[in-house]
C-alpha cells in the first residue's frame, strides 16, 4: 500500500531530507491505517515504540543517502570516494613517508656501512641507512638515513648522534643539517588542496601544469610555483627572491632530483628559463642520436625553523605530561595531521592555526597566549619566503604554565 512517510526529494541543488518529525508522523499514520484506525499514537505504547524504531531506521538511511550523494562533491568527498575523484585527474593519495636525513659517518677507511644499519637520535627515534656505502680515504662518508617509522618526526641538525647497532670500524655519526620531515598518509584536506591545484596536470606550458606534474612525483611533499613573464628580473616573497626575465620558478621538498627535472622539462614551454639552486641535465630522446641535453633548474628551499611559545593557565587537572602533549599536537598540526592546512613554502603561518589543536589536548587547557617567530617567538604570524621551507621541532616549542 502507499505510505505516508515523506520521501527524499532530489532537487537541482541536491537532496532534501525530510525532518524526522515528519517521518514519525508518516509512520504513525501508516500504523494507524494498518490497524483500522483509532490507534493510540503515544510513544510509550507498543505501537509507539514500533513507530519510533522505524523512524530512527528511516532517518539513519536518509542520512547515509545524503552522505553518499555529497561524496561526489570534491569539497566534501573523503576516503575511497575522494580517491576516485583524484583518479579522474590521474592523482593518487600520497602514502605516509618517513623523515629523511643525511648523516656524516666517521670511521676507519674501508669500513662497510650496509643498508639497514641503524642510528638513534636524542629523542630515541631510530633511523636506518637507505643505501649503504664504504668509508673512503679521509674517514668520512655522507649517507642517507630514514626514520624506521613514518610520519612527521622532527630531526634537527646534530640530533642523530648515536650508532644503534655496532659496526666494527664505524666510530661516530652526526647529521650536519635538519632532516626532511616525513608525513602521514595524505589527509582529506591535503589531497583536496593538491587536487584543486593539479587540475591542469594534462595541460602543457602553464605554471599550473608544471606545478601539478612536479607535485605528482613520488616522494614530493610540497611545491611552490611562480613565474616572471616580464623583460626584467623581479623579486618575490618576503625574502625578495630574484626571478630572471621570462622564467619559471619551482621550489620542491622531497622527491628525486631527476624525476622533478623531467617533470619540469615535460611541461614547461620551449625557451622558458628556470631559476633555482639545483641543476639537473635532462636528455631529450625525442630526436635522433646523439640526444640533446638541457639544464633544468629548480629550487631546494632552505629550512626555516619556526619557534613557538605557548602560555597556559596552570591547572592541577592538567595531564602530568602536558608539555610533551602540547608539543606533539603542534608538530602534528604543522604537518597537517589534524586535517587542517600544513605549513608550506611561501605561506603565512598564523598562531591562531594552532589554538584548536592545543585546546584539544585536554579539557583543562586554557590558552593565555600562543606566539610564533624565527629568532624569538613574539609574533602572531610568520611569512615564509618562496625559497624557504618551514620546519618545526618539539625542542623549539616552549610551553609555560602560569
């Protein structure tokens, strides 16, 4: 028989879900009709309980239908639905990656440091040698190590200082520069940010197409693109980075140099110059041998160490490890781990970005102040240059209880 329960209306602006009060009225009318009329509609009666249960079931399914419908909208899509939208643009969600760091290994000449050899930092995080090598004449070899766990594990210069597994002839280890921060599996917000900025992946010649191709390279975690179409050198960003005339500028964190250069070469216009501190020779195999080669430049940005000063109201109900909890929350949010925007090349970081992550640490948290800086944490915002990559470490986050 026909039902009195209102159906979902599909309109040009999307589905309209009926209110559960209207659903309840429809279910009660159906029950009343089924029993010949004069049924007591009170919810505490057996028939009232049946009406309540059916209303909850119908309302829940309506909500699920609305959720599925919204998954076709890139602004709301998540999980496998967002992955499917990404595949339309030949994009895959980036997997979790470990922190990478170059370390100087000192020891006897001829000592072999095999791939997988482990070292430890001052926070007890373990790192494994990526490729391995033999200590040459001079007693020092620079090798890449990666954290044994994925995610944004901060690795400031000088912190990887302990050999975890003894190798005869290998005496000391140290990282002279900060490591490249790892990342968690690309979040919904990060994937949508990249998709929105990568819709020109199949185009050619535009800045957007170059940006999309580079960001799609394996291991790349951040990209910034700019161009200068004038006849003179121009400067951009708070550091006044110079871009030569008629040129392209691409700054990249992560990835393999050869892959990045090949992506730029494939997408940039002929005759367009490049900027940057890294030069890779790309061979064009589309012509007859001997193949011509071209120098492709891009920029590996310098790390910009961000300092954070947090003042909290001292409350006896705060967790005993409140300092480390706040530090971990800020480091995670900095990398976009909370679903918000990650700190990126050429961006402006606002102190207010970290209020919510800190507040979520405990219900007893009351924030008095939260400030950022690069020399001292006294500002409400920090402008990052287009030649800088913002980094953060728990050691640079000061938490004070007042």
